[in-house]
C-alpha cells in the first residue's frame, strides 16, 4: 500500500514540484463530513492526506487541534470508525495516499497487529505515532513492513544528529520534519530552523521530507518547497472547519482555503 506514497513522491520529483500534505482530525465535525473532506482534499491538490485520530490528551498539539479532537470525541468516535471512513473514501474513488496520525494510546488499545491488518485491508498507506520514539518502534515497524505500510517518523530541530540518524533508520514513506520546537499551530513569522533540520536529515536518509507545524499560508508553502519535498498544513485547515456552522459550510470553507493555499 505504501507504493502509493512512493509513487506520489516520485511523480512530484519528476514534475519538479512540491507536495501538499493537508491534515484534518477524523470526526470533526462528524464522520460523514470527514469522508467528504478526504475526497475534497484529494480532488484539490493533496498529495498525501494526514487523518488525525482524536485523543483526549494530545500533548503535542496546540489549542486549535486540541479543540478539534474534543469536538470529534463528543460524537463519539473510535479507531474502527475512522478505518471505516477511509474504506468509504476508497470506495468513492480516492487514490491519494492516506496516513493515520495518532498518539500511541488509541493504537495500542485497538491492537497493533489488528490495526495494521485492517489498515492494509481498507487502504491506509502509513501510520505516524507522535509519541513513539525510535528506541521503541521496532515491533510496530516490523508489523508495518510485513504489510508494506509506511512508518512516518517525526524529527525535531532540537534532536541531536545521533537521534536524527536513529529516526531515519526507522522511518519509511517520508520523514516529517517539525519546523520548530513546541506544539502544532499556525504561525505568521518565518524561521530557518526547518531548513537547517532538513539539511541535517539529508545526511541520514534519501526519503522525501515533509515539513509541518506552523505552515499556514501560500507564501510559507512556497518557502518550504525550496528545500523540502512537501509542506504539511494542519491547524490552518482545522481552523476553517472550526469556524463553519454546518457540514456544507465546512466543505465550502475548506475548498476555498485550499485553493488560496495552492495559488500559483
């Protein structure tokens, strides 16, 4: 299944353009709208879609994504529901790579082996677990490798070269470079921390690198594309969902915002 990720980044490289990786939280505002958002993003330039698994204690996330997770969990929602939404999106014709973005707790409760089997079956291409450190990733990495699913690993600017090497050794699909220390959230200012981190990662991996945390507008995306294969946009999209009063408005707000992000 991670062939979809490899093929997508190979296509981007051949066409000499950067990738767009949007993030949304599954179940916000509801599961049916999540499916419609997946299809919308796939039809409007997404090269990989990150689908967040809502968790009650999202310590790596800022207030925007924390609030989104809280809204989703009121529905309620679980991992099984999220897998079913991915299956419905695939049945509706979505061929864009989809990765699950989660904390370890919901994944462990569902069952590692069960999750990987179900993920392959319904068309998930990879999994990113924010609090899974490379020293403890081997078991899960092995399960994913058996099914040709990608293990996306996070790399932070504060990591030592030794740690970056360990992260790259465990990663597959692509590496997610965190643009700054701290939590997720849109920002206005620019920083060269991400570019420095990407250069450091290049010493240890040939995998594509996607930069996220704080990317929120077209200018920042263009800046990221100068030195990395893709830009991840999360909180800014989630904010559009938060300000929408119903599902129809959600779709239209996100559609309009994504078109502004990707304007040439």
